[in-house]
């Protein structure tokens, strides 16, 4: 069960605090184990003239240790205990992915990258590396999550499109909803262009048809989820939000304070780089709640 | 604390060991076999010194330069064993500076660090200059043009004003280092094979023009010339300490480390001797010009074959290989200054790291600016000669350090003990001093001036800012 053992990527800043708070929310529901990890840059991997970077390495280790001590203080304050690991890797995301086995983790939790808008989820290099190579689902905290963490997740949403790969996300979301005893919402974002003059009617007609199709897809998915024996229909809601772009559509949807979004990564991308749907990325950037992404590389 | 006591205060070895290596990066697996250790060491040692050093060494020793290579190899062997012992005793320290600090005291450590500045920053400037000349050689042979002398040479040589290629290669290396790039194991393997391939290529081509008449007289300058050239070519063995520092990873350090050091130095010496022998066999030693181009191997191929493509191939290999050396040596210099800054001996700006990449940015920029200016504007001449003394001095100190630590801390656990103690470290010091003595009076004067400058810096800054000075017990305070 996801959340049985959670690996948190920690840095002594806003990101780290957000990730810790989110991980705490996760294990509050599952009673799972926590592992907090700090990834530091490695020393020169090949011999140069002498092992000149020993002191630099020792320094990085002590910095990482100090960061983890800070994390331990925060978790102690919440009455949580955890294991602490330092690893050396050139990429923080790859470093975390390597630790999954050691920590026997089934979920990696990280914060949002710095920069960009003040809210929502920002994907940085750590997230990027994880989404391309993590063997387990990756959970991302929106910025400032630590300032207003909910007690529990009170609804699980899944960004739904009738595409291969999405059933996995629905399945995961449904399991979490059952486990947490919450509602499951299948959410589809429909984006239409703004039109002017005569075209308006045409575009509106088109949009209506798209939304109709999404509705029936959603109904079908909801029924499948019910048939899968996971949830009953009264626990599943469906919603189509429509807007000129993903951001405004997401803004029109209603979000509960303890919402958790589940997203699949597209399986159809011809290149590894573009594996994640353009729409998924746009949704991620706009959502006010934490999100779990199923990387294509997830087991 | 009295003045003398302050000058010879040492870092407590126990505390150094206790401070380091808590993270996963610090726990190394004992996984390296003898073969791996040997290859590791050959890869680190077989450097680019050989590409630039013959032009300086052959005029000193004549064809007997091959004996100079053997002399330098023996010197390196003893020092490598001492390195291995210190690396196994104080694994969290890296350079000869740190070893000197733990064993011989602050003043000598400072002088050692100051000498490392010669070994790294000054010698990398010289190597960068050599890079420019091989690049020019390559352009000349393939595209038929050379860069104008004004931008291709340093002032004072052949009408140079600013050495642009030297600055360019330093800038590229700086850019990579600032991005947290480290040479990957794969890149290193490719580089090692490139270097070996190019050197074999050189030997084969030069051998076709071998004329045994070129070998007589064999040692026109006698032993004095051989030892003087030996100290010059010692520079091309730098990196031999790499296997020593891998002692923590060796499966069986007691047996494999000395063997790996011996075998790898044997292999490297064999390659160097082959290169030296075919070079002097192909081109009369009088034609190696001490003030001329540093691209001496390319020149030999020109003379030997009368064709342009062999030297083009060689130049290309040299350009690639020297660039990677510039990167590693710059890296080494920044990390040594980082360690010195953490000890308070150089200003704290050298230990400021970028929070995202953990790269000491200011440190890297200062070092590369320093190296660029040296390479671009200063006729290095004698200062480069002084690097030989500085390097040999630093290695002599490592040998002394072994003896000191055996006497002061016989109880310390040592993963490797140098065989035949105390003969090996004493011979190590002896050979280093012998090579140092072989260098000319002018070089000694330059070295003395350099050291004097270092001492002035120490007494004006380092002595008062030393972290040991601030913790009265004489041991390093805990890093916060």
C-alpha cells in the first residue's frame, strides 16, 4: 500500500519544510515509516592529482547532517520518528531514486522548486529527474504547504482522460480513497480557445461536444471503478471543468482543503523527455493541492 | 601559547578522523582488486606532462633523458608509499597540505600549501600555454593557418601579447566547474585510452625515423644534467599518489597497494621511456629547443616523418588530453584552498559555497582568474621551474610526515603501513632532496622568493586567523 514507507527529500529551506509537512500528512493516515534523505554532490569520481577534495566532502557531509538534524527537530515536534540518510549524487532526484531500495520506500515526497509563481507546484530538476526515473510514485508539495497543512486528506482527485495509463492513476487514487475513507473525484480539464464574432457559436458547440464526451467517459470510468469492486458510486464524483486554459479551468474547479490530486504520466510519448503530457504539466503548475505523479518508470 | 608552539601547532588527528565521513559518501566499500588499482593509478599518472616536458628536459640531459624518467619514477615510488600510509591513517584529509598540518605543524603546512599553489595553479598555467601551442599546431596541419603570434603566445615569447587560447581553455574548465561538473568515470576512461593511444602512435611513428647515431653522446651533460632533467620530468608523474589515496577501497591494501603503485609506476615509466627514447632517436637532441614551442612531440613527428598528418593526429590528442588535465588541476586547486580556508589560513571567501550546487564559486573564479592572468600575460619561465622544487618539497614533507606520525602516534590504526620503514620514507626524502638540488641556482632563488612571499602572507594573515589559534587547546574546533 502506498504510503507504507515514505522517502522524503529534504533541504533546510521552504521546500524541505513543505515536503516534511506533506509526508507527515501521508503517514498520519497510513502509520507508515518515514525516511528523510539529504542528497549532496559527490566528490570527483576519478583520480586527479591526489585526493584533494576530502575536506570539501567532509564539509558537505556535515552540512547534510546538520540539515537532517533540523528535520529531526521538526519531526520530533510532531511526535514523529524517522530514519535519516545522506547520499552523494550529482542529481538530487537521481540520488533519491537510488535510495528507494535502501529505504524500501513506496513513495517519494519532495517540495516545489523555488522560483515561479507563489502558489502551486513548480517542477525543478529534482522533480524532473524523479519523474523520469523513479521506481515509485512521486508526491509533490505545493509551495507554502507547511504553513497550512491539513490534518488529513479529505478527498482524492484524479486528473482523468480516457487514455492508456490513466486507469493506473484511477486505480491508485481509488485505493487511496478507500484507505483514507474519502470521496474520489474524477476530474477532467477541458480547454477551449477564446473565439470572437461568428466563430463563437461554433466554438461553443465544439466545446459542448467535448465536454459531453468527457462526461460520458467519466461516467464510464466511475462505473469501471465501481465494477472493480473498489468504491461504490456514491463515493465517486465526476467533474468537467472548462476554461480558456488549464490554469483558469483549474481555478474554476472547487478544491477542498485536504485535497490530493493523482496524475498519470502519458505512456504515449515518443521521447522520454515528453513523457508527461503537456496538459498534466499545466495542471500540476496550477493546482493548489499536493499531487502524486505516477512516473512511467514506476513499478 | 608561545610563538614557537603556535608555529608548530598541529591539527589533532583523532579529531580530524572523528569529524569526517559520516554520510554515505564516506563509507567506501573495499572493492578494488589489484588490477583495478593499477589501472586507476596508471590512468591518473599517465598525464599530459609528457606532452610538454620533453622540450625542457632533453636540452638538459640529452638522450640520457630516459634515465631522468627512471630517476623521477623511483622518487615517485617512495613518496607514493608514504602517501598511501598517511591516506590510510587520516582518510578524511586530502592533500599533502592536510597531512603536513596533522603531522608537522601549521607553519610547515602553510609552506606546503603555498608550494601546492605552485604545483597546481602555476603549473596548470604552463599546461594551458602548451594546450594553445598544440591547438595551433593542429590548425596549422589541418587547416593550414596559425593564430597570429600576438594572441597565440605569452608576452616575452615569439612576439606574444596575450595568450588567448590558454585563457580560453581555462575559461571552459571554469564554466564546467561552476556548473558542478565532475569528470565522469566514463570520460576518464576514454581520456586514458586516448592518451595511451596517442603515445603509442607517437612511439611507432617516431621509431620509423630512429637513428642510433642520435643517441651518442648519450649523456652530454653527465649526472648533473640527468638529475636536473629528472626534477623537470617529475612533473609528468604527478598523479602517482592516486592509488595511494584509494587505499580505503582496496580489497587487500597491505599486499595490493605497494604492488599497484610499483606496477603502475613501472608501466608509466615504460611508456615515458619509450616516448623519450624514440623522440631523441628520431630527432637529434640539440634540436629540442628550450625556448621554442612546447608542442615538442608534434615537432619531433614533423622532423621525423616530413609529413603533416602524424603531428596533426598527435596534436589533436594532446588538445583533448591537456584540456581534461586543466579541468582536474583547477578543481584540485580550488579544493585545497577550500581546506586551507576552513582552517582559517586563507580568507573565508574561499570556503563560501553556492547553496544549490555546493560549488565554491568565488574560490573557483579567483583561482581561474589567477591562472588565466598567469597563462595569458606573464612569461612563466623560471616560475614554472620553481614548481618542480615546490612539488618535490611537498612530497618530501609527506615522507617526513610518515616518520613523525609513526613516532608521535604509533597507536593510530593504519590500514596500510609502508614496507621497510624507516628506510622507505627516508629514501623518499633523500630522492626528493636530490632532485631539488639538481635544479639550478636561479630556480632556487625564484623558489626562495616565492616561499618568502608565502611566509609574509602567513605572518600577516594566516597566523592570526588560524582556527587553531582561536581554540586554545590547539585542536580544531567542531565545525558548526
